[in-house]
């Protein structure tokens, strides 16, 4: 595969993928989506509308008929995904081998783990509402097989979503809950950042979680350091400190229009 996407047939009519809010116009672009967003794909993805699009608009009856037959014979989701990726010819043998490992991991993951992975990807695409719905379902129906750290990370990511919506007090509460469960340094930093954004009582936060004043000062310096810098959105399990100010700036500019 090269950096340039060479397509067999590119349609003038797009196929819209709502999960990431993007259109695809070729079998290669569809293959790229499947390869890079595996956890967003479920059985419903391979519906009649997609098969019809592949057949009529991409003029690829081989793939369309192959999917129909595979579905009729009860093919698994991983088999359907593999079929499209291999049929597209976009990925080489080594890339397919690597992808096969992802499929193996998908098969061994629990439903709850797959749901979290899906929500994580959606959040990375700033589909906050869709991600939040999934995270909330996970915490409302806990799986006893999952660890407390797993659920702490879910609460952390819910907190990141609230922070992106400028609901810093709610975010702080979620980070507090998450840190009590997962004891993650990343979550602890999120807690400090959100407390700073709330102009909260850092003394209480320091006492409750045994946070050193040095760490708090470091967090303050990091926030100050980005006052005049622009950053792309970082995913939920990265530090949110570098995205908060730019979001606030964009929000304030929008209000001035």
C-alpha cells in the first residue's frame, strides 16, 4: 500500500458513514475505513444498503455478491471485514497479517471491551454524544468480569467528554470517581486540570488525594504554556490539558460571531 490511494472505481455518489461523519467513494476507501476503525463496525454495517451501493455505484458485483453469499451462509463479522479488505487489493500481505491479529483480538474481547473501544474511537472523532451514550450504558450495566481499573478508565473518559463541553465541575466529579477506582496518574492530572478550570479549592483536592503541591504547580505551568498555542484534539486517555484552552478560545470566538 502506498500513501496515495489508487482506486479501481470511484463513484460520484458517496456512501455516508455516520460513526465518523465521512463519505467514502470507492472500495479502497471502504477498506481503509474497515482497517482503521474495526471496533466501530458491527453486523448491521453490512446491510442491504451497503451491498447495493457496492454493486450499483461502485460497479463491483464480485464483492457485493460475495458479501450476500457470505451473509446467507452465516459468516462472522470478522469474515465479512476480511473479505472486503482482501478483495479491495489495497493492503499487502504483511498489512493483512497485522490486521488479522486485530481480528483475533476482537474475537477474544468481551462485548463490554468492544463497546468501550468503539466509544474511545468515537470520542477521538469528537462524536461526543455517541461516545457518551455507549460509556453510560457500560457503567449502567456493569460486567462483573471487567476490572475496577477498566471502569475507572470509563469514568475518566466520560469526564473528558464533559470537559470538552466545558462542564468542568461535572468533569471534576467524574475524575474524582475515576481516580478512586483506577489510581491512574493520567486521571489524577485530569482531576487537577478540571479543578483549576473550576477555580476550585485545590487545598481540598490536595488533601483528599494526597497530591503534592509540586504536581499542582506543574499542571498550572502546563496550562499557562499553551495560552498562545494551538493543539489538535487529543484522545481521552491522553492529557486533556493541552486541549482545554483552545476549546475555550474556539467557544468564546463562536459566541462573538
